[in-house]
C-alpha cells in the first residue's frame, strides 16, 4: 500500500509539473546580435524558452512599440532611443539587486553613457560605424565620407537606412557635431546626403553585408561588427574609420514597462554580463561588450583591432549619438526629404 501511495503521489507530481507552462522570454533586438549557443545555455540553466524578433533600425522598433505591439520583455535600442523611450514612460526601472554583474561594466564607458547610474538601461554592445570596401575594386580608397561623392562607383555603394547615422555622417563630413540641432547645419547635411544618394545603389541595413562579400557592392557604410563578420567570407574586404570622425553607439538592454517576464529578463541581462559569457559573445558578434572583466579573456586580434578598442586619436574624432529632444522632428523631416529626392 505504501508503494502504491508513493506511486500515485509521483504521478500527481508529474502531471502537475507537465501542465506547468515553461516561461518564455521575448526579446526584440538587432539581427545576429546574440550568440545562439549562449541562448541555448541560458534556456537550459533557467528551464525556459527565449523567443527573438528582430528590427533593423531604432525608428522601426520604436514605431512598432508605439503602435501597440505587445508581448516583448527585453529590447536593445541604441542609447539615444533609450532616453526617448524612458522619457515617455515605456521602460521599467531596473532592480540592481537582481543584477550583481553590473559591477563588471566598464567605468570608462559609463563616463559618457546617457544613463550612467544604469537606472533603466544596461550597456550591451558598443558599435562603431565605418566605411568598408573591396581592396581590388577600390584601389584609390581614402578614409573619408567624400568617397560617397565619387561617381565612378555609382550604383556600387550603399549607406545605412538610418537617419541619425547617415545624416550624422554628413554632419561630420561638414565639420559639425553629430548631434547638431541647428536647422541650417541640418539642411546642409541633407543636401550632402542627397548628393551622395545619386551614387548609391540604395539605403539599407542588412543586404550590404552579403552584397559586399559577393562583390555586388564595392563601398558600404556599415557597422564594424557586421563588416568583421563578412571579412571571414572574403579577405578582399577592408574598412576604416573616416578621418572626419564617425559615430560610436551603444545598444542597451531595457525592460519594457509591459514586460511579463521581469525576473527572467533581469536574469538574462545578468547572464550576458558574466565575464566568460560577455567575452564569448563579443567574439561571436564582433562588437565590444563594455564589460571590463571580460577584456582579459578576449583574443589578441580583438584587443588589437582599432575599430573595437579605438585609439585615443580616433576616439577624439568620434561622437556618441544622443537624444536631440524636439529636434528629432527636424531630423525626421530632413530624412523624409532625402528619401523623396530623386
């Protein structure tokens, strides 16, 4: 009888456990931005599932969420968009008690971060925008935004379909700040981009990678990590930071106010800032996780890469894209005019 009672109790426990739903963490992020094996490890260690949707620009992500898209827990906007979202009450304040690995965040980055106290965001990856090219097809390459003015490469160049990055490139080319809110400066930058557009195959954020690797495109405006990834497919690819300067962006983890898996979201952020995990992820996605404790675990080729760890002379010419407040509407108007131009 005792054995029968234990058997019934065991079956009841099994049935109860089998009926319990597996928690699901929903993440909205950029494509190819978290090493898949790390996601699988997190799922195993936390008895959960992770579902990822992707976006290709901050503005697309923001518009989707504002239009009512729900069900996401974690999002990885760039810092300037994080501030916009927080100002509009879209983000949850973080519980530092659940995030002991915040101690690993590089204090050097926090000096220029939009949310240095990490009240509502945690730095995830640092990106540098570069110009990439095919050495065999562009023997006269110069590390300057002026390359997009070269008609001999017409139809073989692309620029990012991202208003802050592309208008920002023109602002740097003109000697202005990347976060300018001056209408006159922005109008001049608009005209520069319209001039560049005549030589472009298109504005876009994803196909430039495979297009460069396949030699469909000769010169592209893109993110350093993306370019480093396709270099593995084609050693004819090279890249450089423009002499006029470029953008340094940080994508941050934020938990939405509407998140259902708040505890699991905190666990995921903390997991990705384990030093060994941060190092493994940096190697996989070719962007730098600003986790100081992971640096000593990185391979030498990453430590020596000037687009990952920027030399001071290059860093001095670069700027972090920040929220421009009400001038965001002015940027949008300029971008609309660029897109409408022939």
